[in-house]
């Protein structure tokens, strides 16, 4: 879609407002709204000025002026406003030089796609994320005082409510770790998911499947079709936006927090990946599980740099409540066909090389997709460029391996601090093609350490009182 096409779309739908969205460094959409008469072709050249010092991880107050310039190809009718509203996703620029902003995650993704072409290895990186989420009926948390802090989550289908007097309680609660694929009435969320799926399709996202997930407490997954890396990241942001707003319409709260519940499965975001060139797939071949040598080297790069990738693919302190050794999270860095206990899986897809891909299983949906997708592709390209051997596949159940057998299997970092330290040491592969700049990486490290790690370090948790109050 070109700017003139957007103007025609707005005219066809009698649009009253223009909503322009952009993404901040941690991965949240921000937006501003314009009256419809301001939509013209100049908007796609001049953009809209805003205060960059008020956006997390961006400009200091003495250099705060920034410009967001909408991307015409992202135009959609936003379904959540009372008045007809056209939505546009923007990238961010310096208002004086008109150069793209180095800390704009969407711009990093654009540079990653350009670098891929520049290498000559491929011209297209396809990504297919599977972002899981929870739907809660009541959410309360606070840490406003030095002597008080708590969280409380509730779900009508939660196993912990089996004995609750709900006036009446009709049973059919989801048992812990048994939420995968039950039918209604145990699955109470089918209508909500269908509403989400219909709304996603109305925004142009191709939905493939929707179902309840393993955990109790309303864990769900809706899968949508893979796409080129940049539009896929745009689609994932739309996906989160639709899921959260439909949940609210039904009186529920959706969260993509990786591990909100103790004692049950967390939410991951498995990411399917493949490279293509001149319309032809590059990951199909006669190697292990039908992979090409290029695909195996790509896996080698993912495994080698996984500790660094975690800073972007698992970017919250809560991410590491999910990535705990000894449970069902993909903490062990190995690859395998079909085996879901491996951190890199090769799905069974049939004989066509067009469907051959790898599935990276350690990311979670708290990640900023533009940064996570770009970083994974850059690691995979490093594997190809340096012919990094991923080692032998591990087709055993990794969770059943003895401690002696596990010694040779590397693991994901155990904390956000460890992941950030890895990024600080190992980021040269991200700087190639100016995809990630030193400025962006340094700001990411500083933001995560000062705004997330340190505040968490300073606050006691409820379980610490259980363990230590009588010390």
C-alpha cells in the first residue's frame, strides 16, 4: 500500500481519526491520534513530532525532539474505537538530520533485513512466533510502600478454585498441567478465543489455530501464519493488541508475562525460522531431519549465541522463573527432530523443502519482537558465515538424562543479569551491517539494569518471608 492507497482506504471507510503507533525500546506500543482531515501524502514525508525524552530508553530531555513517520504499508482499520479510525505503524527519525533513530526497534529490524540481502546468503527471513498468554478474571498487585507488597491472580477455571463457593461452583476446573486441548465445559475460553481469531482475521492477520494451553488459570495460544521478519513483528504487536482488548471486552485481563503462576507451566513463544533466496527455500536438504547444511550452521549460530540472545528473547526477570533447569522449559541447548525437550526443534513437515524450518523454543512473549527476531537471525547468519557446527542432535528425552549425560549439554542463562552480562561480552555479531549499534546495545543494558534488575534486587518477595522471617 502506498500513501495514495491509504488516502483512498480512509475515504472508503469514512475515517474520522488517524491513530499512529510506534514501539518503545522495551516493546510496548505507544500511540497518538489525529483528526482525519490531517491525513495527506505529506504525513508520510514529514511525520509527527513528539517528545522522545518521555519514551522509555530513548532521548535525554536536552535532545528530546523526535519525529514518527507512518509506514503506509501498515494501514488497517483499528477495530477498537467507537469512531472509525485508521491505524498506521510508524518508524522514528531524528527531526534535524531525518536519519532513522538508532534505538527504534522497528528500524533495527529493517536494517537486519537489509543486511541479510547484503550478505548474499539469502534475501528473506521468515519468522513464525507462537505467543502463549494467560486470561485472568481478577488481577491485583502493589508495591507502593516500603512495608507492603503483594500480587493476587484469579481465574474462574483455576484448579485452586475447585472448592470455592461460587454460588454455585459447577466443577470442571482445569487441573494443573492438564489444560492442553480439553473441550468445553472444562475449556471456558473457547468463545473468547474465537472472538480474538475473528478480530485478528478482520485486521488482515492469517490465523491458523487456537486452543487452550497446558496451564490452568486460562492459558491459551492462537497461532498465525509466518511472514517476513518486519511484517511478522508488526503482526505480533497487532496480535497482542487484539488479545488484550478482546479480553477486556469479556471482562478479563490478558497477560504475556512468561511466568505469572507458581507451580504450573509458563508462557513461551516458540519461533519458527527459515531463510529463502529468489523465492526458493534454503533450509531443506539431505542432512539430519531433512535439513540443509546451511540450516545446521544456522542452528550452530543460535546455540553458540543463545546466552546473548536471551537478553532479547527472554528480557525480563520473570522470564527466568520459566527457564528453570529440571522442569519442562527448554533450558538445555540442543537440537532435535520432533523432540520438544530440545531448545531447537525441527518440526515434522512432510517432504516439501518449502515447509522445512527450525523452531527455536526458548524465547518468551515478553520480548520486543523486532529486537528478538533480528538478534536470532544475526546469530543464525553468524553460524552460516563461520560454518559453526551445532554438534550431534540429541533425540533422547533431555529431561530424563542423568547428571553425567547433561554435563556436555550447554544451558540457557539462569537470570536476566547473566544474559545481560553475556550480551556485554558477546555482541560483535549483532553490530554487523550496523544492524544493532553500540548505542542501542548500551542503552538496552543500562535500561534493563537500572529500571528492572536493581528495583527487583531491592524488594523482598513473599516467599522470602516464608523462608527467612524466623531466622
